[in-house]
């Protein structure tokens, strides 16, 4: 057949070349069905996601309300386990909903995925904390309900180890959860979600702050209580009537033997028994000599001139080894206010002079009445030491409520009235990372300044000094944010105090009337920080300047006659809108003051 040269039109396709007449409609129906199915699946997924989100958010709202009221400390352990049980139910429900596969897949969506991720992180973090905290609190409650001590008063080391493991696990979990939730940016979240996330961030920060130090300390308790062999500790009874940076001069040293949970007193020495040395008991650094002279190492009373307790403990331990002998495994220091709290927990104890001593009357008995009855150092020191030994013996024997004792101890630590040092490096490393270790000059507390008091009268007039620290003139939004800390001193001794013995009035110096209180005020900068500028009653105050462990120390004086008051002010830089100021614990104020802009 010859070609004709004609073109075949589109409607002239040969019958064998034309598509099946039914193909196009059938394909369209298939596509429509697929689209419909996908639409239904998307709707179902969205509905399921919405349902799971509602479950998670509802559970988190319940958890947030419960978490606000839960305190993971000894003062509330009786009710904490009940609260945590209900909290566990809420956090488990929220975590289950937020871990749904559909939920995780939806986290890739723009904006909405950020909201979903935030809910999941909060839910799973809270659930993890509660899951680990609940058994720790349950075990602690069992201990406080009678499991901490045996019938003979001995600490139950095995039971303590169980709680130790639980608390350490809970502390690690709390730290991880706090870090995960802190990484969320509430400002990038929807309004209804932003505030709850902020509240959970604050709540987990509180839980971490509570469990973190506990996790570090409890790990050393079984060994420190003689679980791995006998230990000997020195307990320093500080006398707040004559102030030193750590709270007061060392008044009495009590030696305690601990073996497999059993605590016994084996020796006791007063400052009369440990007189001044011709040379420091340990070599002192040039910085120490420039700040305190050699009295830091020559007088056991003055070992607490430094606010760094590990150094104080080393000096006292060396002095004990030199004069008494034997190995010192650790040192504990406490003041009369802390001791009064312990006596409140043990119940009234025998007074060495007859009758009984209770928590309310202990401070007066130790720091005021005793110096009227015993105007000589030997008599007053003997009474002070006898009371200290009585309290140590009662606490060691398990007298009183375990929970009340734990609450009193916790408060004393929080107020910086108890310091602990271990001669074992691994234990000391843990202790030094907590406020109980009192390692002021260590890197852990490098950004925290100090404002300390030291008596310069060499008497016991500090028993009539009221102190307090307040904050004013906060400049939170300045380029260099700061706040002014104000230390107030108010001296109110009894009438006629100038006629009392020199043991009380001290030796204020020539041309200074007896009954006058002389006090050194030391302002310590943060490590490598700018020196603190001190004002006294609004006017610039000058004095000596030295340096210790990278901190600038400015020391100025206070002179108060009966009825007088003074204010010392320092401007403190703020770090992230906050500052923690170490101070001297006195009869009227704790050894720490904290400020936060919000």
C-alpha cells in the first residue's frame, strides 16, 4: 500500500490503538477512594492525637497541682508518700499518652510539634522523678517510723544502705529531669502551655535542689556511721557568745567513737585543756597569715576564724592528734541554736547543775546564765562542755523522735549551723559539694560572696547581739545587675553588764569602756570578683584588705555601746538575677541570706 501523505487525526485512531473506554472512570474512582481513606485516617489521627493530648494535659494539670504541695524532705515525709502515690498516677497517665507513636510522629510538624514535644518532655520527666522518688520516700518513712535505730539505740546500717541506694537513684533522675525540662523555652510555647511549663521547671528545680545534696551526702552515711569499720570523730561545740566567721569560738571538743552504728563518747576537752601554742599546729599560708596572723593555728578557739570549714577541721584534727593522740576520721561543728533544736527533739535533758534543760532555755543557760554562775573560765568551760556531751550522748543513743531529730538536723544544715568534714578524700569530695561541708573557698561556691563577723572584745558579749541581713535597691534590669545587702547589728546587754567579770566584758582596749562590743566585719568577694565596697551607716568604711583563695577580703570594725545599732551595706553583683550570701550564723539569724529578682 502506498503512502498517501495524509495525517491521521486524533479522532481517527485505529480501533486497536484507542485506550479502554472504562479505564479512566475506574482510575478516578480508585484515587477518590484512596484520598477518602487518607482523609479519614488523618481525621482519626488528629482525633486520636487530640484525645491523647487531652489525656496528657489533664493528667499534667493534676500532677502540677500535686507537685506544688509535695516536699521531699524529712518535715513532710509522713504525708509525702500519699501525695506521691496520687502524683504517680497522674504522671504515669500523662507519660503514657505523650509516648504514643502517633504523638511522636506528629512532633515533626511545624510549631505544633514543638508544643507536643514540650508536653512529652514534661510528662516523661515528671513520671521518671516520681517513679524513683516514691520508693525513696517510702523507705525513708519506714526508717523514721522506727526502723532507723535498733532496740539498743544503734543505727541500722543495713536499712540505711537500702535508703541510700534509693535516694542516690532518685537524685540522679531528678537532676536529669531538671536538665531536660530546663532546656525547654516557655516563650516559644502557646500561652496555655507556657505558664505550666514554667511552673514545672520551678518545681523540678526545687526537687533537684532537695534531692541533689541528699544524694551526695547519704552515700557516705553508712561508712561514716561505722558500717565499714570503727571511726572517731571530733564534735566542736561552738560558742556564739564570742563570734567567729563559722558561728563562734570552739568552746569544747567532744571525741565520739562510732562502730557499726553504735555511738559512744570517749573523751572531752575544753579550751583550758588545749591552751595556746607557741607556733601554729600546721604551717599557715601567706594569705592566712596576712588575714588572721598566726592565731588561726595557735589557738584552737580561733580555728574557725576562716569561713572555710575544711581548713578549720584540719587544724583542730591536727591539734587533737598532737595533744591527745589517736586518729581523727572526721570533724563536726555545731552552735547553740542547732543544739537547742536537737534538745527540742530529744525532750528535756539533765542539767549538769541540777534540774533539766529544754530547747527553749538552752541558749540562755549556756551563753548567759552560766557566766553569772561561773565567772571563771574553768567553771564556765566545764559547764559548757558537760552540756555539749549530754546532748551528743542523747542524740547518739537515739533519744527522742527520729523524725523530729531529722527535721532539727535538716534545719540546722539549711541555716549553716552544722558543718561536717571527713578525713577520707572520697567522702570529703561529696561533703564539700554541699552546704553541710562548709567549703566556702572551694570552686563549688566560687560565685557566692560572704559577710562574716569576728568578735574583737575577747569576751562573751555576743550573746546580747542581734543581727540580721536584708536586701534593698535591687537593680535587676541594669546592664550590670546588683542588689545591696544590709547587715544590721543591734547590741542590747543587761544593765550593769560593765560590772561583770572580764570573761564576759573581755578586753576592749585602752580608753574603751567595759561593756563595749568590738566586732570585725569581713566582706568577701566572689572568687576572682571585684572587691566589695563597704559602707557603715551610709558612710564609706575603710579597713584592712587581704586576699584568700582568689577572694578579696575587706575587714572593717564595729564599736557598739549598750543600746547602739549599726548597719553595714555592700553592693553585690547578681548572677542570673540571684545571689547567695554566706554570713555568720548568730543567735538571731542564719548563716545564709538569698536574694532573687523574681
